[in-house]
C-alpha cells in the first residue's frame, strides 16, 4: 500500500472518531425505557402491604417486609400500546408527563421548570442583573476562586440542613452566566450549586427529607450520630471545594478544553454583547433590590414555612412580573410590555427540553410498575430480592452491599423520603440479622440515595439544573463519572469504617 493510501486510511479513521459523539439525552432515555419494557417479560411483579407508623411526630406509611407477594406465576409482560389511559411502551412519555401532582414529579416539576424559566426571562430582560454582576466582577475578579469555595459550602449546607433539591434550579440560572463571565464554565456553576447540595444532602446529620425519616423508620433516635456525620460532611465538602477550584483553574487556563465550551457559547456571546453595559444606570438599583428581596423571601419560605414547588414557582413568577414592571417604568434595555412577554416565552422555551426529560424519566418508572408498594410493580420484586440476597451476607460486606443496592435503587426512586419509606423497613431489620447496626444501615441509605443524584437522569432537580445551564446530560455524564467514582469510594470507605466500628 502506498504512503498516500495509508495516510488517507488514517485520515478516514480519524474522521470517523471525530464524528462520533455521545447519544442525545432523549436517545439514552429511550434506550433505558426499552430496557424497562423488556424487564416486564423477565421479572414478575410483586406487592407489599403497608402499615402506618409515627415517624418524627407525624404519620407515615411504610412497607411491611413480611407481606411481599408475587403477582402471578410468571412475568406479566406489557402491551406495546395501551388504551384508556393505561401504560404501554408507546405511552410512557405522555403518562410520565401527566403523572404525579403539583407537589412533585412529574407534572409539578414540569410546571415548576417552565414557570421559573419564564420568570427568569423577565428578570434578565432588564439587563440590571448583568450590569450588577459586571460591577461585582470588576472589583473582585482576583478573588474568584474563594467565591467558589464559599458557594460550595453554602449550597452544601443548604442540602444538609433543609434538603435543597429543585430549589437550586433558580440559583443555577443566576450563577451560570456570572461564572462564565468570570472565565469559568457552566460545569463549574453546576459543581458549586447542584452537586454541592447533593453532597450536603447525602452527608447530612439533620436533613428532614432523608436521614431524619430513615432514622425514624429504623427506630434510631433523631440526630443521633451527628458528630461523625458532621465530620463526613466537612470532609466531603472540603473535597468538593478543592476539586471545584482545581477544575475551575484548569478551565480558566484552557477554556476551549471544557466539555461545555460549545454549549456555553450563548452565555459568552451574551456577555460580550453586554460588555459596554458595565456602568449601572438609573433604575438598576431598584431591580437588584427587588431581586435580592425576592431571593430572601424564597429562602425564608423554604426554611420557616416549608415552601416547595407550588409556592417557590409562584414566588419567582411574582418577582419576574414586579421586576419587569419596574424595568418598563425606567425604560431599562428599552423594555416594553410586548418585549417582556416575549422574554417570558423565551425563558420558558429554553427550559422546555429539561422539563420534557423529567417526563421521560418518570415514564420509565411507570414502565416498571410505578413506586406504589401496594401496587403490582417490578420495583417491589427487585426490592424484595435485594433484601433476601443480603440476608445471606454478613458483617461489613453486607453494609457495603446495602450501600450498593441503595445506589442502584436511587435510579428509580430519587425522592429521599420515598426511598426511605420503601427501603428502610426492609433494610433496618435486615441489618439486625446480618450483624450491622441500624445506624450504619441509615448511613448506607443516605449516601446511596444522595450521591448518585448527581448523575441519574431520573432526578428532576439534576435535569432542571442541566436545562438551566443548557448542558446535555450526555456531556454532563462524560464529565461527572470520575467525580461520581470518587464520591462512591468515599461513601464505601465511610460505610465500611462505620460497620467495622459498630457505628
């Protein structure tokens, strides 16, 4: 073969390599949906009976592990297309979209994402936020890395104290353009916001939606084991802050090597187009004051009044309307009522892909029978089989398998309180049988539940934040897999030490 032919062959191979790319998020979810559909022909469905217990001063329905019953002698299969509002493979997208209530996945999160996106379209239309951010950046650009560490700790603390999840989406909308204008990328913004909240959530000593419920169901005193958990939270948060600063410095030095370089172009272009707007104008102060007041109102509502999706979405919608009215009054950015309406529609449109992914992910859970323990579900059979399998393993190895099971199960049930209600009634007595303390079983639950939220596409909060950053889930997976592996290693070490020490 001639040299020119060899070079041509190599060029063709290189071209093939360059043209391959990660499948689109929707293609990945479609593949997972096909797998879930196939499992209906391989695994029989099962049911549990539930009992009502007093957990943390309120009634909660939990599984009675001894009541598992298999439905039928063989897998029931599933129709390709269902009528009358049933679930078949071809129905999973629509059924996933309309499932749930205003309080959660899927329809509640769907509405939350769209309404919040529209509200931020109104907020940013005035240009006041961008001008204010430029003022901050110009005066404190050299302290950027310290800002990242502070943000990591603040959001991690939010996850640990009151279980931030979907509430972090609006903060991601704010911080992505800010950090990109400082020379970082949208991945950096996701690290200091969403990832930090989930690290705090997973290592919390008092999170009301995770560890507190798990301790109540397991019969472990609330807030017990707080000191070791606080130490684990500090180690994990310091580790995340260090990793974030290392990554952010690398992005600043070589921005074109960022996996988000192409998707961040829209934010960089916006920053460039606003380069002449560094000087704040009349009316900006009022907009920023209203913006900060709105954020404070939301934080107060979450902490003091337990506000969730309906209230928070309405708060941001109100904030957007009021800010747009002030911007129109002062003529900021030439804003008019019609332009404000267009900004609202554009903001909602930008987050529509993320909202659709939430619906697809919920549809996958429905293909597996849903998450109702009293309904015929493949998930119930998987849960029962895992409990039986762990009963034959003892000691620290059993504790690690508890962590591994909770990690995998979190793909299907990303709700901390939901996963606790489903799994802890089985894992707690199982821990007694294999010689593991119930406190360690709770630790395995919270670490397995929380840390994988940074990667599973069934997490509504993750998909909402990725939508805010305009980052595809496939690109995010390529970046976050090494970090996920490191966090799982940390979780494994913590569980093994806890089991060996009799925590």
